[in-house]
C-alpha cells in the first residue's frame, strides 16, 4: 500500500469537496460529500438572496411601515448564516481530507511492520 499526500488531498478538496476523500480511499464518503456540496451551495445562494431581499425591503419601507418591516431582520440574519454554511462545509472538507490521509498513512506504516 502506498502513502497518500495530505497536501494533494487538500488541493483536490479545494476544487471540489469530496475529491480529497476519494483520493484518500474513502469512496463512499467522497461521493456523498460531492452530492451534498451542490445542495448546500443552492441553500446558501437562495438563503442569501432571501436575506438580501428582506434587508432591501426593510430599507425601502417608509417611516410608518418600519415597525412591520422589522420582522424581516430574522430572515436577513438567516440568509447570512445560510451563505456561510457552504463555506464552512468547503473548509471542513479540506481538513477532513487531510486527516483521512494522515490516518491512511498511519495504517500503512503500522501494516508494513
């Protein structure tokens, strides 16, 4: 068995979450992450758009309607959080791929004894 480069796994996961896991030999995990990634991107995009629309409607409201529009603040914060979820997933994917390579390499070293 050959060792795996953690740097290569990070670079692969940088370009698409799940590629680093595939490289590390965790095929099922990598495919699952590759499928989940576009779903999270869409949730982030739509959530961000909803947050932007809610925030813009709040600022466009007249002085008499500000109290009614203040309920859109929660949607704006929720939209911001929705936009951050894919970024956190992407970063976690890179870290996870590197750790999987470390675990693989430790198993290879233990196996070779």
